[in-house]
């Protein structure tokens, strides 16, 4: 039985989440089906929508990959950004997604409101501010838009997606790096691309292309503006962003991709990236989790100590959990 969404998302525990949506139909989401029909253009739909929608929500994209019948996103929820928005900015953002109400439309136009309308407006703005950091609302809007476009193109109605989206909480840097690499290497594992940088409609493709042209690829201002920046190795008072250097991550993904393409799951290169030492990851374990992250780990992922210390933030105090799903995998692979 699927867990309630509130047991899978807790912004007190972590702002990072891996989300996956899968197509329910026999016809492909993208690519070519068995009859030779091409749906490849839909990759562009999804890539464009997930990036543009993130600009409206207070949500950053750390990694993504659009595949033939599903897509992956690693999201970062930016709570501080949502808190800093003015009331008008909250309304303007939400009106980019939905029409709103007569009261919010009048407020945006700068028209005078009665005391009763102001009280109603305050409640609406509080609700919308919370929704702008809601992964559920982000995925709902994204999936509804894609389904509507696909149904119109296919001249049919009905469900397009396989139930709810799947989400995994990423509690620490090791889990985040492993999940991002897993997402970015999806096309390589599926034999859709020979190298990570050749993987169209992925975050690694955008990052590698930008880094190649940048004078200083690790500088935040020279990274891909639509994606969450790499802020550098963890340190006190560091800027917002992924806690590692972009060049280290690119080296890590490239090295991992080479092991996968050579079909040598147990063979470890002598020149493994230095970031492996900093993360404290065994190379054989790393290759395993970056090929099996989605199936091996469950809803809450990280080092065992992190999982145990934050598990209460996901589950109600009244509900006793004697066994945490996936804890053994975290112990063996991420600790």
C-alpha cells in the first residue's frame, strides 16, 4: 500500500527530493513505439515545462532526465526564497499557473479592497505561498499539462500517467550525489547515448555544454542559470547550491558512465575521482547504487544515522514503525 505523501516529504529533514513519473499507456511518452510512430518531440515539451515551471515555484532543479516512458527530476525546495516574496509577488507567480479569484485579480491590478476582502486575500496568499514550495503541486501541474497536451495530440481521453509520482527524500550529500548521477546516467544505461554529455534532454547535457564554454566552470555565474548551482565543497557560510564542485561532479559522472558502458560492474578504475574519497564512498558500492538507486532505496535515503535521526520528521509520533523500509540498503550502500 503506498505511503501518504506527508510520510515521504518533510522539508524540516531535507530540501532535496527525487521524483519519478511513468507513462501508463502502451504508446510511448517519447521516442518511437512498436509501429514506428515518433513521439520524440515530447521530450522538448517536458524539458521546457519542468524548467519554466520551476521559475514560478520556489523550487530548483538539481538534475533531470527525460526517458522514453518516464522522467526523473531531483528537486531542491527553496523555502527562504518563498518567505522573501512579497504578497504581490506570490499572487503574480500563482496567476502564471492559474487564474486565481476576483479578489486576487483586483489585488494584482492595484484596486482597492474592502476589509472583508483583505482578510480573505491574506488567507489565500498564505495558502499560495505554501503551494509555491509544494512538490506535490509542482508535479501535479507539470503532469496535468503534459497529459493534456498528449491527449490532445493523440485525440483521446483518460489517464496518461501511472498513478501518483514516486518520491524519495535525499538526506545527505552522499545520497544526493548518488541519486543525481543515477538520474544523469539514465540514457547511458538505456543505451540511448554513448556519453553523459551526449544525453539529450538531461541536466548533465546542459551542464557539460556550459562548462565546456565557461572560463571558470565552478563559478556560480558561469553555470547553467536554469539549474541549481554547484556551490563548492561544504564549508561554513557557503552560498546556496549543491555542496560540491561542478567539475568534481562531472568527473564523477564521466567515470561512473565509463564503468557502466564497459559492462564491468565489479571492475574499478585506478583513476577514480577524488570526490569519491571526500564522500567516503567505496567504488564498488558507488557503481552499484548509481545503477540501482531507484529499486534499491525506498522513500527516505541517506546514511543510517541520518535516516534514524530524521525519520520522526516524516512519520506521525503516534505511528510506531518497527522497521524502516530500505534501512538495510542505506546501511550497506550509503553509510
